[in-house]
């Protein structure tokens, strides 16, 4: 059993007495720090290089602009009311702080439909099932059927652990029959679970069930390979129920921004961070020139690949940690279509199609069901695949997404209207998706940044075990605020680590 | 691969020329018949015994009234804005006609969160895990782990089908390792998939994973018994994506009612159905007395246990079919709580808790997430369990739901505000949940009612292979309208069966 949930209350005692905290970055971590510090009587300044807040918590809708490091700025052209989440698009039901802030800030949520048995598996150019779009339910049920059949046979032939009784074995076999949909002879045959070739209906229409795929065909088409593993629903973070903010995930950032707006300086790019004997001095540039800002303490939420290029007088250990911790390469493309053909023609409502090609996956929108138009995420890839596609120009990314996507959805040709792609590792002020730790960097580098470097604290998803998740930003912000506030109220000269 | 979806267009040609069709019952089937017949130029009268439309498509909100056959009428007292669906509460994503009518009638839909790994399994009074609430994810992942471990071991020891190569075996073992979360030695150990005893967070909080339950404990506690089988997500109809109408499933009925309102006579209880040489004569009684109504044809959508008690001059075969086709016994109770403790304390957002006791299951609401109050469905049971609980008075049903429910959610004691229960087999004008066919009755009785008895057609979920589903009502309505209209426009004296 899980322990009772920790209280969401964040009732710190004592007063910040107007101490000036300079926060670098108006993403979720930075704004949450300001929001909580303001409640405690601090005076905060948030320096944000962009002309928007939210950082990676960013929904692309008409007029959104992006700047990749080797490309001109681009502006999204989508229909009003349509959007896709370029950054986080899912909230696990156990990410309490994320849901807590949604509630506290009045951001309504709706189900993000991460599990959809009606989406497809598509093995491009591999095996007997090559280039066929196959409903997830067919493969799930076929594999489950064959595996339970094999195991039931093995138990029948005495393959049960010797600690188990004969009666246990019989019960397990009965379970396997139900689990796999096996028949009375413990054989896997076609069942309605995997769907129909003709739907059942009224009158004389009982429906028609197709023959299962052969196990060898599934195996040799790579549909039991890691590309198609059930990570999309087995991982703790990806298990249903999942949520999203109604109207785009950036509604969370916007709600936070409303709370801290007077503290935010937009268009302010940090160029140096200097610890002084007493306090900090931050240099930044904006449209009007270069400025210096002094504060009592600083909370730096800049992504590490960005921070790595900012002048500073950090200790050697801190500088090394900033350079050594790596970030994922990842990208998404939003494709607007003038018709929700995935719903109208193919009955796919939300969820994910998986493929072994460089698209990796297609995300169907979990909002505006039965609506007219829609934006789907045409690829969402990582690492080598993201590097390869991220290296392309915007037009070539679109071309790639359409060429591969139409193998699965030929309707792309007729219905496509426009795209917008984001390659996070190439995006100015991000330069990466999220922190990825090896066992080694988690052990050696991570703890270094949990401690402040004199008057500078570090915060963000990268300083948590919730990398990539908005919950990481919120948890880190709270931990950092608590540590900073303890130091201030206890009048300590020492620098306790962030808990 | 599934065949392309049939078109939703229902473009029948020809004109009904004002022929008068008397429709018995203003449930979804009856109203859909009227709606489609009106489009074709027929004149329809719907006789509805109740003072509301919708039949089983019924959301219980403040002021709802019900009449069970052995009890006084009762009125629901719930807070405004709260409701539960006493009848159908889920729309499978492949029930095209249901979604089609939602779209055509302008009824917005939202995800019904049928799959929730965060809900519980609760084995009352059985085995080592007796009376513990265990997250579904723990049991799912433990069983998956142990079963894949057993199978991997068996394959290692040469237990693979001889048609498979050694390389195939290695690939299957790699699959099983990923599927079950096995370690490098192919053993199932604890993994994050089954959740944490301490959640991961920021700083020095990596989270703590608990030890898995022992397979023998799971087995001996009955958690591999049919009570806990994965029917809630494996069945074709229950696979995600599932939907519900926003604001209550009865919004579908209300939207249909708006279209056919002039045709509906409320409070009109049918007492006899008579085929005449030309047309039909229906007798009904209402508050003002007994009335006769003549029409060219009739579509009878009354549930068969109700129709069985209506005077008629049907053929012997038809009368026999009406009497022989059986209906399920089923009931639900809605419990209003002043706090959504299942969300706030236990992070359960929608989905279903399963138990082996007479509650059978608890449904958490899939709307108003993060809201203040909520109604959950305290039991939803069938057959013997529904018969036993349905036999109780309203107060005793509530007492039962609270006594058993508080074993799982002790918060019941403090937070409960009020209940409303519906036992469908005891509800006047229903007398059953939905048609349940045996192989025998499907073969012998079902086809009889697909043909009209002279001028009387039969329609409803009971005349489909989609029993219990709203889609059955819609599919049957369309099939019946098509058959009736073909007869009229072709001037046929013969009675083709409903297709």
C-alpha cells in the first residue's frame, strides 16, 4: 500500500523581509519560486530572455514564434482554437504538485488519452506485416494470446515452480485462459477482443472476427521489438489516468504568469552571474542595452546547456556539473489538417500510433473530439532520430513528416494545411529537451547542484528525479524556496543542500 | 486490417407521404426512429409511459424520480451540477452511430476514463492480501512479471514450439523481459511500474520502490480469479478510448427529444397493441383516461419484459419470443460525498475499483476532476448480486453500499451526503437491464422479432448484437426505419426482415 499523500500545504514560517531574489528564467520552476517567495515577503525579479513565459511549457497556436540557433525565427500559422503542446503534454495522476497548482491557480484539466487500443502499430519495411497499419488491440491480444498459450502448455507439462501445488497450477491456467482469451483447450484463437472485420450491429449482423496474426509474423515484423514495447502505458508516469490543461498546457504557465507578472522582465538575456561577498550581481542585456542587477540571492533555473554559456564565477565543481550533465535531443512537429480523418475515417480518438521509422510516434489530439479540424503531432522522436530530423530545415521536416505519415494515413495528401516544428536541442534558450542522467552523473554531478554556490541556488526539472516532467519544476521550486527561506530566517551563513 | 467504416449517411430515398407510425417508447431507439422517419415525411406519434424521455439513457440529478414496482416513488436529492448515469455510462470509440448522433445533435463528448491503474483491487476476506486495498498497477505488474518470468524460464529450458528457431526464442525472451520488467537474469523484481512507497521528487528524493507481492499471495487472495480479470479493459467494447456525453449521458436523449418533441405523448402507458387488417390500433391510458390511437404501422421499442404484459394479438411465435428472451438483473447506487477524497487523498481520477464482494465495483466520476464534491457509483452489480441488493429497500441498499464501501474508503463515514439507487429489473417500464441471449435463444427466438408481426415492427438494443449499448438502440432504429420505409416505398405487402 502507498503511504498517505504528503500534504500539499507549503506552510513555511517566517518572513523574507523584502530580500531581493533574482530568478533566472520564467519557466514553471522560476515562476513558481517567485510565486511562493512573494507569499513569504521576498521581493523577486525574474529575468526571462524570451518575450513569453513558460519555457518548455509551451503550446503552439497561431502566432507562436520560435528561434532555432541555426535558423531564422518562424511564426506558427494555425487556425484559431487549435494548438499542440510542443513541450510537456501529459500530467500523470500521481504528480500531486502539478495537479495542486492546477487547482490553486484555477486551471481546468481534462483527460489526456494516452492509452488507445484503436491506434496503430506500423512496421515500415520489416517482415510479413510490413507497411500494414495494424490496430494496437490486434497485436496486444495476439501476443497475449500466444504467450499465455505457451505458458499454459508449459504448466500442463509440469513446468510449474515446485513451490506451487497442483491446485495452484490449475488456478494459474484458468487465469491464463481468461487473460489470453484462450479456448477450452487452452489454445489461442480469434476473439472479439482484437476487433472485427465487420462490426456487429442490428438484425442479422453478428459481426465478423478475423483470424489472428501468426506469432512468427508479429515477431519477424519487429512488433515485439523495443519500438513497440508497451512503454506508452506500462511506465509509472504513463499509466492512465493522465491529464492535460484544457486549452493547452501553457494555460498553467499563463496562470502562474498572472500571479508574478510584476516581477518578470521579458527579453532580458542573462550574460553573467557573479557571486559577491554579499549577494549577487547579474548582468543581462535587453533591447535597450546591457544592465546590472544586484540581489541578495539568485535562483538559476536556466537549462544547463544554456547556463554553460553564461559567464560566471562558480566553483570548479559547479562548472563541471553544469557541463557534464547531458540533455536529450528531441523534437515534435504539429500538423494541421482540415478534417479529423483519424476520427472520421479511422475511429482513432487520442492516443499514439507507434512506428519503427524516424517518426517514432504520431500523437492524436485529446481535445475537440468530433470537431472539424485538428492538429496532430506528426512525429515525436528522441536521440539519433531527433538529431537527424532536427538537422533538417523546417520545410524538410514537414516533408519528412508528410512522406512517412502518409504511409499510415494517406489522407495526409488531401487534408494537410500547415506545420510547425520544434527541435528542442536546437532551440535558443533551451538547447535540449530535459536532463538525462547516467548512473555516474547522477552520483557525481547531480549532488553538486543541489547545494547553492554561495548565493546562487539552482532549480528546475534537472535537479529532481522527475526529469522531463512539469512536476520536476514544481518540486524543485518548492525545495529550493524552502532551503533558501530556511537560510534567511535562520540567519545561517552556511549553505544547506536543497532537500 | 479493419474495413473502411461504413458511411454514416442514412440517405433513404422516397417519401413516407404522411403515413402515421406509432412508436412505443421514447427511449433512444424510439426517438431515433421518429427522428429519422420525420425526415422521410412520415407522421409519428411516440407513446411514452413516463413523464421523461430517454428510457435507460438516464442521468440521475437533483429532482430525478424513480418508481420501482414494489416501492413508493422516490426523488433524488443531489447538489446542482452533480449527477451519475444510472444507465449507459460509456461510449466505445468504435460505436460509430452513437458518436455520429452526438455530432449530428450537437452533444459534446469527453473521455470516460475506464482504465485507471491507480484504482484498487480489494479482496474481502480472502487470503494473505485480504481486506487490503491494492493499486491495480501493483497486481497488473506483479502478475505480468511472474508470468513472463515463468515463460522465459520455460523457453530457456527448451519449451519453445518446435516451429520456432533459436533466434526466435531469444527475441521472445527479450520481449518477455521488457513486457514483464524482468531483470538481466530474467527474474521479476520490484520495478517503478508498480509504483512507489515514497514518490520520487526533487533533491535527494529518488523515491522508494516496494517489494512485489508474492505470486502465491496474489493467487490465494483470489486476485487472479474472474472477479478481478481484466474485463474492464480487454473487452472490445471497454477498450480505451471511451467517451461520455458532457453533463450526463441523458444529454443525448434530451437532444433527440428536442428534435421529436411534437411527436411525443408523455405519461401514455400502452395497454394493448392490435394488428388490424389495415394498420394498427394502440390502446393507452394516461391521466385523463383510456385512449385508442390508429396508425398505419407501429414500431414497438418496449423492453420485452414490459411488452410481455401488454395485451396484443401477436402471433404465437412472436409472443413466445417476447417471453423467452431474458434480461439481466442489474443495479447501481450513486453516492454523493462532500469531498472528492478519492482524488484528494488517494489520487484516483475516474476508473473502477474491483472487489469480490457484492459491490462488485466502484466507479469514480470522469468529470469535474479537482472539483469540490462528487458522486461516485458505489456499486454496479449483476445477476445474483444485483438480485440480492435489488431486493433491499432504498435505505438498506445505501447502508450496504456504505458498509462495504468504507472497507475500501474509510472517508465514507465523514464525507457521505446522500444516495440514490436504481435496480433496473425492479424499475417500472423496464423490468430488466438489457437483453441477454443464450446460444439457444439467439438462434431460435431472436430471428422471430427481426420480422414485423404484420404492421408491428420491433426495435431496440435487444434486437441487435450490441446488447446493453446505446449503439444497439441507434443501429436497431436505423435498420427498422430502413425496413419499414422499403416496405412503404415499394408498396410491398410482404414483410421483409429487418436487416
